[in-house]
């Protein structure tokens, strides 16, 4: 990464630009972790070499974490990090814009894909709300202790 950039978009492009990085980040935001073969299937990336390279770059940038299990055959999982999770609003905004563009330009959008995106966004919103509620709640012991007094 450069020490100084003329434009913030250069930083974003350098970090998440590439054929599969945005798709990988989107899927890991939804699933929390995936194995290499699952990522390859989801992205339809023909080359394991390209996918490995992009996963390595995402790991070096701090968006994902690679965990290797000492098993035979070896199992490798990629987990989303807090930094990677922070891209959720950006990714959903880009996805929404792309779908609107495709519809406006009469570019076919598979109904199955649209339904999947809607469902995933809905599930993620529910998950975020539950986490927010849990973070804001006082422990029940404290609640009962305070309410009795």
C-alpha cells in the first residue's frame, strides 16, 4: 500500500479491486466463514491459483483470516474479520445500485438471484438487530436487583 494516495478511491480499489474480492467479502459477511472449495464453488472461479491469490491479498489487508486445520486432507477456512464486516453497508449499497442499474438498462436479472439477495439482506438485518439488542440489554441479574430496591 502506498504511503500517500491522491484519492481515497485508490485505497478502496487497491484493497478490494480484483475479479472476486467483493464477491468473497459479500459471501463471508453472510456466512462468517467458508472453506476454500466452498468459496470456489460460490464464485465460479475457474482458477484455484487466482482465487488463492485474491484470498491471500484479502488476508494481508486484514479483511479475512485464514485458519488451517492439521487434518488429512488439510482443511482451510476463511473467516470474516471485524474490518471485513465493516464493509457490509458498502457491499449492500453496491449490490442495490447494480440491481437497479441492470433493471433500468433492461439487463436480465435472474429472479432466483434477486430473491437470494433479498433474503440474505433480510437475514443479515435480523442478525444485526439481535446483536444490537443483546449489546444494549443489561444482564437480568442486574435488572432484578435494581427493580427490587
